[in-house]
C-alpha cells in the first residue's frame, strides 16, 4: 500500500474521532477556536494536515520557531501573504494584531483555517501574545468564520498558559484536544503483514507513538526494525529519550537518573531519591513533571482510599524499553556490533512483554466498554495488590474493571503454556477478597487455553477466554 493510502486508512481508524470533531467545528458558520496539544512525535501536525487536506480547505499554516518575535512575525506574515497576497509588498505586518485584522478582513466571511503550530515557542519570546490573540478574538475574529488552531508540544505550557484559568485565552476555546498515543489495536495498522505477537511487540517498544511506529515499520520485519532503530548509532530511537528530555526539561541528567532508578526496580519515592542521591522533596517535584509529560505514572491499588501505597512506574513504553535494554549495550552500539538485539535483547523479550501484556488487555476492555459489549459498563479499571484476608498472603489481580456492585477480574498470561483450570481457580480465590460484588472473569492468554478450561467457559457464562486472535477480532 502506498504511504498516502496507508495514512488515510490510519487516520480513518486511529484519529477518526478527532477528525470528525474538527470537521464539525469547521462546518459551523461562525468563529471557532481549537487548542491541540500532546507530547512530541504523537502526530499533532499530521492530524491537522490531514484535516486540512480533506476537502482542500483554505488554510494559513504557520510553525513558530525558537527565534525572536520579529522573525516569527515575519514568517507568519509570509504565510498570510501566500494565501492573501494583496499587501505582500509590506513584507511584514507591524504587529500580530494587524496581521489578524488583515486576515479577518480578507476572509470576508469565507471558511478559513488559521494554524499556529509550536505556539509555546511564540509565547516564549513574546509573553504578551496570548493577550494579543485574546484581544483579536474578542474584537475581530469572533465575527468571522475562521477556525483558529493553536498547537503545542509543551504539555504544561498548553494546559496552564493556554487552557488554564489564569490565561488571557481562558474561556475563548471552542474545543480542546489532548492527542494521546495510539493503543495496541490502532498501532497494529502499521504492520499489516506481521504476526499478532510482532504487532504487540511493536506497540510494546514504541508506546503507540506514530512516528516511532513508522520508523520501525520501514524494515522488513518488526524485530529488524527494533534492532536498527534502537541498537545502531544512526538509529532513529537510539538517542531519542535523551533528546526529548533536553528539549522539554532543565537538568535532563537528573530526570534521566530518576527514570533509570525506576527502570531498575525502585518504585517508592524514598528508594528513587536514595538512588538519585537527592532529597525526597526535590525528587517528588521532578517525578511530577515526568508524570505531566506522560513518561511516568503513579499506580495505586484499585479501591485504594488514599494516595498512600502507590508505586511509580514507567508509563511510556519507548522509555521503558530504552532504559531496560539500551544503556547496558551502548559500548557495543558505539563499536558497531550488529547482533545486539539477538544476543542481548531477544532472550528477555518474553519477560518484558509479560509486563506490557496487562495494559494491552486493559485497552481491550476499554474498547469493548465504549462499545457497550461487556456485561456492564465499568467506570474505572486498574491493578490490585495487597494482603489477602483469606489466604493471609500477598495477592495480586492483574486487572479489575469495576462499577458500583459489579466487577470484572482478569488474569493476563504471556507464557508458552496454555492457561488451564488452575488459573481460573486462583482467579476466583483472589476475587473472593471482594465480597458483595457481582463478578465476571476474563482470562487472557498468549498461548491459548487447555481443552478443559475451554469446555468450562462454554458452561460458565461468567467466564470469558481471550487469546491473541480475540484481541484483534470484532473491534
């Protein structure tokens, strides 16, 4: 399939909700203001480009750079003159306000998209730009049919300085979109000819970031793509985590140390701070920034009444994979050794995938939930761990999806043996920890199920078995 055809298919599945919403905004006969944000490489600019290309919409597209405000205004002026050249002899508008007034006058009620990408770069050199745009919206743009889009990768800036209560633009937006990574199902679109296990592996190392998926997909196999992108000096993902931290954060070395500590098994604040050799209070602040970026997350046991007892883990699969395998192989990579994946990575992939399989299965349940194809509509889902009052031992449930009075409990098995009756018995024993709930059981298994368990599922309407085929069928 040619790239254009594939990308259209991808947008029709992975980003169809955002495209439809933007189209609805565009078709209104009045001004609209959309804020689009998300981490780098997640596909914000591509989404806007696809939206504009569908129907050949008239658009002024501008990407701010890390430059002076004057240079950015000059570049914006050229973007405007490429669509409305009547005053192009000016060379540059004297102010941002005059540029927007000109756009409003020239559009004369026609539908027009005005996109300002990398908006945080613009605001960095012109702190008053949000106030200027707010003034233009209130005085001029609101009387047009323009769709204004502000887009940015700096999550904290977009949430606080554009969407936040203190922002001059607060209350002006018509819609906001936080563009998230793809889930396992939509990520698989990039690997049509791959096996189901390889499709899940590709998701497990890229975290569903479209640009990373494309980088891996350009090779003849998923494993070859991983080997070339992560474990060669010229690989696209070899230095990616370090580069992203440098772009987003000050003191990237300390942030990297924190992520490395968590990847190495430190999950509590005190343990992470000890490994980083920094005060708990400082590490807590840095961890919060990494959570805001979507790199880390704090996981609490389901039904936890407070924030206590939580653990920190790496949420972003690309960071998880990179910190698990790349640092220990840097010398080999720099020396040009070509078989790092086969020798140092592949033997440990089953162990690595076992941890990723749980969130994949959770995504499967979420997909069914929004399609109303589960026994009940659940409100929350997560993992549970703690002491069992029944066995008097520590216990863990891979996934619990719950609403008032009902819950689904799940076991996720990424192993070479078929899951059997014992897995089901153990799951029911753990579920008994939570009495007075209507319980349904889901067992996910990479290698399928024993004949006896399959027969049990036919008779037991509360038991559902899901193999790898099931993760991809009927969605």
